C-alpha cells in the first residue's frame, strides 16, 4: 500500500516551494536540493490547509509562489514583484497581522490513497524524464568523444605523413649534397688538368 503523503514546504531562490510527498527525502529529491534543507531549518512539514489542499490536488508536483508572499501555490508562478521594495507598501505588508491558523483539512482514506498513487505516478514520470535527460547527455558525450577521436586520428595521420615526407626530403638532400661534392671534386680535377694543358700549349 502506498505511503501516506505529507505536505512539505521550503524556500529556494525567488520562490517558496511546496510538495505532497511520502517523506522528507522524497521532497528533497523532487526539489532538486543538494543538501538536507530540513536539517538546516530551511524546510518543514506544514499543515496549512490551503497549502495542503493545493499540494494534495497535485501530489508529487513541485508547486511554487513568489518568495515571501502569501499567495496560492501553483505549478507556474511569476517572479516576486516587490524585490528590495522598502516603500510604504512594504511597510504595510510587514505590519499586517499573521493570518489565523486553521486546522488541517480532513482527508479521507480514499483521497489519501489516490494522492499517494498520483505521487508514485508523478515520481515515475520525473524519473523517466531524468533518465531521458541523462541518456541525451550520454549520447552528446559519446558524439563529442567520437569527434575528438576523429580529429586526433586526422592529426596523427597528418603528422605521420609530414614526418615521412621530411625524412624523404632529408634523404634526397643528402644525396644531392653528396653528388654536389662529387661534382666539385670532379671539376677540380678536370680544371687542374685543363689549366695544365693550357700552360703547356703556351710554352
């Protein structure tokens, strides 16, 4: 039998968040929290009837409202409009009395069971979406690794061809230098012979 859901609430960034979940751990996972907000005093279980009613109508779905406001929780919420507002409206709001606490709404066993089943279904959807995102990241990483390997292979091949050509040219240059030295030696001998013949013809 699915575990009974509770309503948990926290504040992250520009929003207050709330969710109906079977445990604090499940709530933290749904919020994507990197640390235990409950131990830090930044999250709590709430019995506010309006918050409970909102989360129980969409168990497992993270609901939000502008941070510090007393508006209704919903899947999509606008950013706070009074950020840094120190004017008259802000002072009036700070002087406003806290609303009276009303008892938590009575939830039938049937509704609680349905909410728990809805939470499990939402959690499965969220897990499937997470797996899909991880698969997409893995596919992108594999693609990038293949591109890097291909570029590295092309670089290695070009380096190998360059070294082969340089080695061949070095061999050709050594052969040419050897032939030039031989030609210089031959010319020196022939030049000496021809000069000697020229001298003899002049005597």
